[in-house]
C-alpha cells in the first residue's frame, strides 16, 4: 500500500477503485489516501502506515476536529467507497 | 359465657382481623405503588470531550459478570444525545468493549462507533485485524440506503448536535444493535435500530470484515463515549459532551417488537417492566451514579474528571 496526501484536483484524476482509504482535510482542499497506485504528483508521501498516522497526530488541526489524529486502525478499517464518499 | 356471647365475640374478632388484614393489604399496595412510582429519569451521564483515563466513563469488570464472545447472541442499546459538531471530521466511539487492561483494539473488541467524516454508524467485533467482522449504515442517501435515511431523519446532512434527526424526548436517540449467533455481520445476523425503526440492510450484503473472529470470555471493560484500549481512551468528539442514558445489554436478540417496547414512544422506560427483562444482563440509568439497576451486575464505577452524571 502507498500513503499520500494529494490535492483535491489530483485526487479527481486518480483511479478510485484502487483507493482503500480517503480522508478530507478540515479545509477540504487536500485528501489523505491509501492506494495501490503510485502517485507522483503529491503533496506528501509516507513510508508506511505508522508514519502516515503519526503525521496526522502532529498536524491534527489540519485533519481532525477532536485534537487526536487518524489512527492506524482507521486507515485500515474505514473503507473508501467511491459510490458513496464524495 | 353463653354460646350467643361467644358467637358475638368471634364475629367481632373476625371483623377486627378482617379490618387489620385489609389495612395491611392496603399498606402493602401503597408501598408497592410507591416503589413503582420510584422510577425517575431525570439524569444521564455526560462524557467529557477531554480524553484519557482520568476523563473516561467505564466499567472494569473483574468478576466475570459481563463476558461474551464472537457467537453469543446479544443486544446493546443506549440513548444518546449528540454533542459533536459538523467539524468533528473523525470518529466518535459510542460503546466500546475490550478485555480488561487491553493494550490494543484487538483484545476481544466489540464496538459501536460513528464516523462523522462519512456519516456512517459502524459495528465491529473481533480479535485481530485478520479476524474481525464489521458492518455500517450511512444516512444521507435517500436512494442508496433509503431505509436508514428514513429511519434517521437526518436528511442529506450528517449527524451532529445541530442535526440530531429523529429523536425521542429531550433530543435523545435510542440506538440498538442486535447480533445473533452466527459470527457474521451479514444483515440476517446484525441489525441496527434508530429509535424503534429497523435501519434495514447495512452496506455489506454478506457482512464486512476479514477472517473469522475468535474471542474469549475474559473479563471485559466497557467504555461509553471513547475507545476502550491503550492509554488514550480518545475519540470522544468535539464541541460539547455527548450524553448517554438508559444503557442496556441483553442476552438475546431483541425482536423488532421488543425494541419498539424499549423505545417506549421516545421515553426511557423502567426496564423492569419490559417483557424481555429476564434476558436483560445489565441496565444503567445514571440517575445518581453509574450503578447497575440489576442486582449483582457490574457498575459504571468510573465516571471521571469532567465526565459527570447530570440533568438530561
């Protein structure tokens, strides 16, 4: 799996069926995604699920509203479903 | 003493006994009525949005009185008054249970949690990432999941303190999850009721998850309004405290009619009067503290920090 932050514009160009997780930033301008694809045009790339999760805890105000972060189980269990997640 | 005198004394004594019996019966009836009238429902427990053990609301069972595994039939039900905002953008845990002292989620997890960022109510249980079952319902799509959409009454906006959807009295919603014995999150084994209304088929037609959960019967800890593992006990929401009331756990799958009975037209009921009360394993009404209304059952003996029992 690959862990990225991408802009909304780049997200719109990606193959949604290959994305297993998607989380919008608080300001809705960026998406944190987990995908099997390689994305070259990205804001940030993470080496693994733990560094990805840790980043959101450090930068929580950009990603969650409760002061926590996106936990690893959320990255694994909250399935992105293109048909219902806009 | 003549027979007439004896008879009149006997009649007088019987009349006295009768009147005493009548008085006693009236007294017993009055006492019984006072007990029946003793049920009140003025308070609830408010889970602070601050996190950590020092703010948590939980049972730490140590005597085996609350245990279950992956194929035990059960029903979990609670009234909830949502306190989070539309900017939560993450999950809030409503009911979460793991083994006592669990270091990770995968210590025999059973949880009911709402993910605000995509408006899903999720149920999950299991012992590992590769041994878990899960299901979810979402509420904002009148065509894709119309039954849940209509049950919740949230419209196209997500669930929050400013959009509580269909509620009973005092802006509380009764959330009920029934789970059967087949260790599956398929609709035939797992149901969600919003108030008294069945939310219909969840997203995963055959149930979601991975592998086969195999859970033990170790003592459990149950948390309201946060996760139940590790040291964080987080995911408690934002904005204002979310309140819980009338939490019940049942040793069976409540039928639709029994959930309707529990909903009681929107007013938390005296569960002792419920037709399935003999299957009720735990009932916490939070009138003065976290005591279990069922004798011998574990209490929510930890209501910590800014989390308090307060007016509904």
